[in-house]
C-alpha cells in the first residue's frame, strides 16, 4: 500500500507531498486511515530539528484520529474492528515486558514507539501505524474528531498528574500558562473539583481562563500584576499568593523564576513541570528543604490512564479550543504554532 504523506526535506523547509510503500503489518500492528491530526509544538521541533535528532525527510504528527483500515493477526478483534474510529497518540507501542510496562507505566518503557519523534512515520499522512494495538484508543461518540486529536497528547499530559500525583478534589492548584496544555489543564482540574488558579505573564487571557473554569487569576507582570479572585497576603503577582497551593502544573516552555513559584506552594506541595525549555533550572535548596516540597516531571499518560482521560472528558464536556486547517495549508498550521498564535490548538483535516 502507498502512503501519501506531508514531509519536510530540510530544517524549517516547506511541506511537500511524499509517498512511500508501507511495510506489511506485524502481528500487533494497526493501520489507521487519518482524518484529523493535531499540530503540537513537538511537531514544529521535529520539522525544525530543534533537538538535533531529525532525519529528513520528516513526516511529523502524533495526535491522529481516523478509522481502522487493517489489523495484524494478533490484534484482539473484541477491542478493535475495521472501520472503527480511533486515535493514535504520542506513543504507538511499547514492549509490555519490562518492569515499567508490567506495572502499567508504559510511558516509561525504554523501547516504546514514540510517534512524536519517529521522523518519517508520523501522522501528517493518509495513514499512520501503531505497532501495538493496546496503544490505539476508541474515541467516545461524544467527542468530535477535531477535538479528540489534541486530547491524545496535550490532554493526556495534563490529565496524568491528577492520577499520578494524587491531586485531590479538595486541593488548590495553580496552572502556569494558558496555552495548548494549560487551557485543558484548567478544564480537567475544575471538573475534578479543585480550586484552580490560572497564572499568566499578562492579564490578557483572564477572561479565557475563567471561561475554561479557573476560579482565580494571577498576572505575574503586565499592566497590574494583581491577583483576582484569590485571598492574598499583600503585594502583587506571585508574592501575593505565597504558601497558597498544594500543586502547581507548569505548562509553559520557558525558564521561570523557580524559587518564586516554589514559594507559592504549601508544605509538601508539588511543582509538576510539563513544559520543556532550553537551559538549566536554577533554584535554591531552601525553596525545597524546609517545606519538604517536591519537583517532578510529567509526560503523556499510559494506555489505562489515557482511556480514563477520554471517558472523563466525554462525561464532563472537556474539549480543546481548536483552529482547523486543510492538509493543503499544513505549512500555515505549522507556522501558526511556531509563532505561538494558536488559540489554543491547531488541527489539520485530511
């Protein structure tokens, strides 16, 4: 079978149609005909070779929604059928034999099939392949395909800490950054029952943050820097919410004044870093030790939690705000994301 893909031949280069012959299906493989695919910041990183790992031609894309076209001989036909609407996210396979897979933490499998950095096998194409059917997700009827794609990367990334870090409905949680990840994190946390404070560098997105479910808003700079809707101990910006939060989810791809953010955590509070940036985190041990605070990283959820996320999103009406582009305008969609203009996720229709 011939796959029609949208590839770039050099760093930052234009998208060109690229065709290749797909290899025969392995026993656990699932071939999906793609109808929609989200455009993640990681896709731009692969197209531009930001991490020095891209091998051209690059076919990016890892938030795919489509229809099952073919199944390997070992796929459980009780779980997946030809013609079924499904999604393939940032991980398309794992070994299911290592200690991480056997304990339900497939996101940490050293042999996982990372769709996001495959290079030439991404989902900006007519078809994408999952190398293990257990990483293919039936999409609830309540979720439209253009909304489902971003949930398989941004959605699972911000949902996972709710489960893995033990966030409780009684907790007060801050979300740093109101972007592709942050606008979904606010929705999940609000539906979870938490008191949610959105944190942004300027007041510009306060109305959006509250529409997504934030109970309070903190502008760290901009015109006023004055928190709204939160009890404060005086001052402006982060200083006004010192010792306020049980958890912070940092969704921005930027270095931050980490000591100032850690000071907003209560004792035993957790800062979960979900955004990746160039450089080194610099902080004082005194920001951690006296209050026994923690800093943790976060990646996309394993299959069991991703299925929980989809079910939770369907039940609570959690949806990304998307801008859609036809495949012929993929260059434009990539540039939109590259320049940080998406409000709040870009999705390509094939």
